[in-house]
């Protein structure tokens, strides 16, 4: 019998990469591929679903971007933090210049006199923050921002995810960043890449173009019969499978399988993420800021981050109409963080607009010419003590039936875009004889 091609569930970046690098066939529930990494184009505005930029030095991924003609530009990051009534450069741990003197003093002394120096005593993310940065930086930024973003106590988080995401500056850099406006870039995302045209979603489009004959849109998996090895799509179309590469969230995958044992059903309940509500705004005023994005520490602002997509490319007219600007607002919610305005769309928008004016990013007389929202239920994976054993339980079960989870939500990991594409590549290539 002819060997069946692997079925790839989900057409986001991981699924598209798996398709490109292997011989699988994508089944995507939406009418467009790209997942949450796609872009939306309307009335001359190009918006992503929240901030998406490519910050990687992975030579394979950079070569892949050239091969698929993603047409990327390199930009220097201009990121800031809004706290205590002022703006300071990102990352906080190296840039306290401009903050109230007592806070700068706390951060400096805490870093210099840090007595949490026994690495073996690190039990959770909160411990790790104190160990890395000292009491002042931990309590004036890292811990409160963590609560606002994740919606859980930092002591509930593990340290499996931190790696390059929180660079530790030297003592000299901390002192320089307290005394002067230090413009030195820190961390892996000090520079980033972004498509010249078409928004971040152009990367997904370029990948899809290379394997368009193997992408089926509007095909939502509604049942997986692990005994007969059949998938039902849209409650009607039944397709046999030999192997499935699943990029869909693990809780959604388990829901598709009627014969799930109780231990797996219980394990999947322990997997947590936050959620991200995005408000994209087009403004009839040019160059409202020169910044890339701003993080907001205090809870008096409903959003955790505000980005300005018109600054992601050298030619802003490729993403906004001439003379206009674009703002993308991200609200983290879930766990212990409720959505503002009782979760009602119009109330959320009203609060966002008020907070943008409070932050001096919008003026009272600004004309809003574009407005759209996206509610991303599965946001960033929460790394708590239950994550690893729960993933192991679920993965061991589904892999027995030739279902291979991959990508951000299949692996249930904090993957950046390049890492998601690499995971799809590696998973797909393992299936090629």
C-alpha cells in the first residue's frame, strides 16, 4: 500500500515549516494560514496580532528567510519602559537613569550588595530574579511586571524559560545606566528583523507559497479516532492517517480524542497560559513617536506593552497610509488578572483609549481611522511546577498513537518565531524515511 503523507494539524509558523521541510499535508481550521503570526491588511494599514519581530542569530533560519524571499530588514530596537511617571530604556536592569533618586539608589545598592549568591537555593523564578539582579531591581520592576504579565505569583514560576530572555548586565553597565542615558543595546533582541512589506505575516505567506499545493484551509479537526487512526474534519469529512504532526494547543488536541484516560485528562487541566487581548489602532497623525515599543509596569495602565508597527520598517508607508501612524496595544489577562471593562469589547477599547492619552501617546483631538481587536486565548505558556510532568503524561499518551506534538503549543513551550519554525522542521524531518 502507498504510504500516507503525514497530516499536519495547524497552519501557523511551526506547521508551515513542517510542511516546507517535509512531505506532510496541512489542515488548517481558518481560511488563512499563518496562525497568530499572520498580518491583517485593510485601508492601507498592516497590523499583526500583537507584536511580532524576528530576533535571532540562527544561521539556518536566516538562510531560510533568504531562500523563501521573506525580504527582511534589520532594525535597531528602540524599546522603553514606562514606570514611576517616566520613561527609561529597556531592559530595566541596565537602565535606571531618569527614575526617582530613591529608586535608582535601591536598584544600585541591591545589585552591588546582593547577598543572594547561593545558586543552589534558587527554587523558583522569584528566587532567580533576586539572585540575578538584587532586591531593588527585583522589587521595583521584575516582580511587579511579572505579576501583571503572567497573572500568577513569580514564586509559582520555574526558571526553565529564562535563559537569554533576561540578560544580566555587568556592574559597570548597571552603574553607567544609572548615571547616564545609556544607549547600548542589551540582549538577543537589541536588533530585530521585519519584512519590508506585508507585515510579519509575510513570512508565513512566503512559507505557504512554497507548499501551497499541500495546504487545506477551512478544515477544522473535530475528532480523532486513535483506534481506527482516522481524523474527522468539520464533523463530516473522515481521513485516515499514519502519522499526525500536531501544532494545535495540547488541551484542544486532547479534546478531539474520545478515549482519553483519566490521568491524561487530569494532566491537561494543569497546563496553563495567560491570554493576550490586542487592540490595533490607526491614527491620522504621522510619526506619533520614534520608539519601537514601550512596556508598562503599573496596573493603572491596562496594557503591558504598546508597540508602533509603523516604526518596524524603514519605509513606514508600507504598513500605514502616508501621514498616519499605527499603535498595537497588548493586554495580558487570565489567571489572577481580569480583562478590563468586564471583558466587554467596547469598554475595553474605551479604557485603552483613555490610558493611551494618560500615557501621552494619543491626543484628545487625534482622529482614529482604523480599529480592530483580537482575543488570543492561548498566549504565553506558564512554566510552573505542573508543566513538565503534565506535558510528559500527555505526550507519552498521544505518541503511542503516532501523534507527534510540535510548535509552541504542541510542545507547550515559550518559543519565539524562529524556534517555532525550527521545531516544525525537526519534527517533520524525523518522519522522512
